[in-house]
């Protein structure tokens, strides 16, 4: 059978499509089921600085169950709180484990290096401070109820403070271009983003302030693609 040049080009494109397409969109959660389990079997939680002696106040604390947000989004995750004034880097936040056993004591890792973008919807307001999305880099060991950090908490982060408004906004973060380790990271704590993505365990939304600032934030429809 004879093939024209155009036919050969088309066949070449069709053969290469699965490679170009990469992995399908990974739905982390839309909270429509009303519980604190994610679509991937992970768990939503809220944390604060109490274990370090801080006096930050946050609601809820512990498991993060979605609530009705009174608009077209239906159910969404809602966290609000006020940072303390004891530590100088007072904080609270919330996150999701990427698998059912990614927290303590399991430490299960998930390879998300096949994805390029984290997307989610967000709305809220803050009186000050800084809200970031953080990709934790941890071992399979635990320090109490907290996974052992491999970076001494100098994890890859992306600031989303400027994206926080009173209206629902779709936030898209490039996993390789928008995330970086903080400037204060020590040389021995530096790690490549590829190593973090291949051994991921959790994604966190982290709020910090030394001035007793307030944050109220909603998030919904979280995806990797």
C-alpha cells in the first residue's frame, strides 16, 4: 500500500498523541460528598502552631469537613482564624494527604511528576499576612503526629495572597515554575522540584503572620493536570 507524505504525517501525529497527552486530569476533591475524605482516598485536616507553643486560633481544628457556602459552589472547604503573637512566625493552615496512608504513621508517597499544574477555586479575605500553597517533602518517619521534614520546613511554596478576593477565583499554579523553596533554606536542605513531585505526600494551604492577622478562606474543585 502506498502512502502520501500527508498521510504519513497524519499517522505520525496519531501515534504520538498518547505521549503528548500525558496523564489525565486528577480530581483531588470537589467536596460534594460532604466529608473530609478526598477523591483519591486522602484526608483533609487543619493544623496550627500550638505544638510549638503558639497561641494561634483557628476553626475548625483537626478534621476539615466541607460546609455549605451559600452560593453556586455548594459545598466547599472553609477555614478561618487569627494568628498569635508568641513565635514571630505564627501560623495555621490546612491540607490534604494524597493517599489514605500518606500521613502518619504510614508516610505513603505518590508520584505526581506527570502533572504540570495545580488548579483550584478560592475566595476569602485577609487583614494581612501571607497565604501560600506548599508541597511537603517528607520521609516515611514521623515526629509525633507530624511527618519528618526532609527540608526543615523549607518546602516548595507558591504565594496566592494576591489571588484572595471576595469572589470565587480560579487559581492555576505551574508545579515547576510557580513553586520555589524560601530564600532562608539552607544549602543542605535544597532539593529539586522533581524529587519532591516524585515523592509527594501532601498539599497544604499555609497562612502565616507575626501581627495577629485574620484569614477567612474557602477552596473548592482541586485538580492536578
